[in-house]
C-alpha cells in the first residue's frame, strides 16, 4: 500500500517507496508549482497515464548523466561539426512539451497529459522549467525538429522528455544542454529510470541514497531560477547558422 496525498500532505520518506513497481511512493496530491519543486528537491517525480491517479516515484537505483560523461557518437559528432542547425534555449517551451506529448511509433509520449503540460508551463513561467530546442532550415523559415525539457533547481537538471523529427535532433539538444549546464557548474542530469537509449548516451545508475545525498548539496547552491538566455548555447559545437 502507498499513502494517498491530499493538498496538505507531505511526501513520505523515499525509502518507503515500493520495489514492485520500482519506486512507486505515493498517489494523489496536485501538480502545483510548490508541490513539484518540493518533489524534485527530494528526488521524487510525477509519472502517470491519463485516467490514472496522480502517481509519485523515486526509483532505486537512479539513472543519472554527469554532463562531462555524455557520449558523442560518430554520427552525432559529424552533425555537430557540420552545424546545419541552431540551438535555442527557452524560446518554445510549450511547443517542445507538446511535441514530447505527441504519440510516437514506439507508443511513448502520451503520458504527458494536458494537465502535465499546464503544470510545467507554469514552472517555466516561474523560471524553473526549461527547454533546449534544435531548429533547422525549412525553406525560408526555421522549424523545430527536436528538443528536450526538464526542471532546473540549484545545480541539478531533472530531465523529463525529448523528441526528434530529424536524425540526431534530440541528441544535438542534449549535447548542447550538457555543455551549457557544465559551464554553469551543474553537477548532474537526473534521467530517472534506466533505458538502453539513455545508457547509450552516457547515463548510468547510482544508488538512490547516493543520489539523494548529492541532491542535498546540489540543490542548495547554484543560480537563482529564471529564464535561460535564448542564444546562450550558440556556437558551443562547430559552427551554427
């Protein structure tokens, strides 16, 4: 059994999370900005499908990506060197979330409900949620072809989802995210759960207690919340238009 949260209830200790399913901690509550920020500070995140109760998770072990350990494949290195793209920060947050929420061939993406999108757009407006976007030329204009979004608190970036409409487009965004946040002193990207795709990009598992110990330090330092400069990732790799 897991506890049911009301708006006034605090999260239970993450050590009480279930092992099957791995990391399920609590249900209920809300997606208010205060609740989400409190959750992320303590290594907890929401994940549920439309029609289900709001579910909160803290898996053991935790999948993380240290920015300096991101793996750049040969094809990605070639795309970064060619530079036929532009990377922008926080210029199309709602569009990125909507693209991540769209149904995919593998069946993923649909868990990002309208309620979730509204909640994270609010976090974005408060300066906590951010998008990294890959744009490419499409005739006389540029089109959004890939990107990712997540939440930044202190020196931690909590990755939520990514999408790609062109080859390497989401990986280009991730590579720029890693280099950008590393330059700002960020310690880690929280990837939440283990997938082969994340592992191929350099993410690895660490014990939950190690992740939580790090959070207590990493979220206590770093820059204040605020919108990231749109062109701050410009020119981090190769050349950009």
